[in-house]
């Protein structure tokens, strides 16, 4: 909660704290100044005028947050007048110390130093002219301590506060940057998933549609088979896309994800699109980590999708090798166009996306033309610590 006054803003906790401080110093000054006078017999006896000066100085602290320089000016004038009149050194000097500290801690160093210097000059008046004992030059050093010490403490506190504020701001910026990076990574992951699902489905549907259009005039009964394959492929792609987007909306990981166990289904789906896939599995299949299993499947899916789109051949080979500490997948064809199209994929989710998927798991991906024609995609995925 805040209090509005004079076009500015006060915070109630600060106002309450300053009010309590002023009242405590007022009570302490009125009670303890007489005791200080008893120990300084050469000083002017405490009277009503001294009590008024003590009260004005203490109550001026009510404005120390709102107007630190004005507060210091009032406290300095009253303190200097109090000392020039010869009253005993006492609690009023505590008020003066707090006023100097407040200026140092709340204002930039240059204006704070100028204000403190002015207060020091005015305070020196009692050193050379006072109704009581005037200390002369010997009193300059103690008088300077009343200014220098609280000013130095205030500057140190201010610097520490600013440093802490900068650290908090930097930490907040770091958290915001980390959140932005995580959001970017999540968007990229989602884009890759959608690209893999939709791209593969559309490629298969496109090929099946071309077959249906070719067969429809002369052999409509065979065109029906292609149209049935289109229906099945589109339904499967939509189901997987729905699962992916549903997980995104819920802010959770998907449930079951595609893996190498679904390669036979992928082979059958591509067969309906006119691409015969020779699937070979070496070694004993075993349960892989979900992320690795999905990545291996996506590499094969993306490579076969590009064969279907660009290679201009009707067959491809897939080899999956299960080893003790890694899994490798290899997709090869003897076409003519898949390689260039794969490397120059403008969407940013083809070869580049596959490399990022594999690299994130500590693996490596090799893709390029084969000797004698065709294209080869090879991915090695370690199981366990990245190598």
C-alpha cells in the first residue's frame, strides 16, 4: 500500500519506520541531553530552546526518504545552532549522523558529496565560535568524522544495493533468456514432429493419388485400391498429428511415440504408395530409450519420404543394426534425385532436422551420394553416455 502526497509516492512501511525513528530519537534526545549536560559542566545548561532544537532536528527525519537534502539542511542548521549556543554534545549528533547517511545512501555520489560538504562547513561554525568552550582547530578532525563516517557507510550501502539490484536484474534476464531458448527449442521440436508426420503422409498420399489418376480411366478396379490406401494413410497421419498437437495443448509429453517397432507398418504403407522397402534387422531387437527409438524411426521415415518424393525409383533398402551399446540405421536407394533434394531442403526440417535430432543424442549422421548412383543415409545412435 502507498500514500500519495505532493505529486509523489510514499510507501507506508517506510513512513512508519521513519516516524518510529523520529519519535525514538526525540524521546532519547529530550531525556539524555540533560544527562550529557551533567557530564559537561562548561556547556550551556539545557533549557527550552535546546529542547526545541532537538525536537526540530528529530522530527525532520520524517521527511528523510521524501526529501533527503532538505532534511539534511534542517538538521544541519538546528545542530549547528545548538552547538554554537554552547549546549552539550549529545543525542542531537546522532540525528545529524543519520541525516548525512540518508543523503549518501539515497542520492548519487556527486550531489550527496556536495550536500555533505555544505553540512560540514556549516557544522564548523561551532568549532571557532561558541557560547561554550570552542575547540578551535583541534575540533576540525572530530567534526569531519561526524560527516565522513556516515557518508562513507551510506555510499558503501548504496553501492551494495545497486550491485544486488543489478545481480537480480541480470538473473531475471538470464531466466527470461533461458525460458525463451526453451520455448524456441520446443517450437523447433514441435515443427520437426509435425513436418515428419505431415510430410511423410502427404508424400505417400500424393504418390497414391497419381497412381489412382493413372489407373482410373482404364482400370478403375485397381484405382479403388489406391484410393483405399489414400484413405488409410491420411487417417493414420491425422491420428498421429492429433496426438502430437494434443500433447502440445496439454503441455505434456506425448504418450506412446513411434519407434523402430513400427517400421513394418511404415514399409506396408509405402508399398501402397508404390515404393517397395526391403527391411533388414540385424541383431536382437530390444527396448530402446523412447527418445532414441523415436529419433531412429524419424530418420528412416524422413529418408524414405525423400526417396518417394525425389529418387525416381520403386525400391529402397533399410537396415537396422542392434548392437550392445548403439543402434545404427541405414537407408539406401539407387535413384537419381533424392540426394540433391534432401541436401537442399528449404524447409529446414529435412537433413538439418535429422542432424539435430541425432546430435542431441550424442550420435552422428552421414548422408550423401553412393558410389555407382543413388543416395545413402546412415545414423549411429549410442545407447548410454554420448561419445
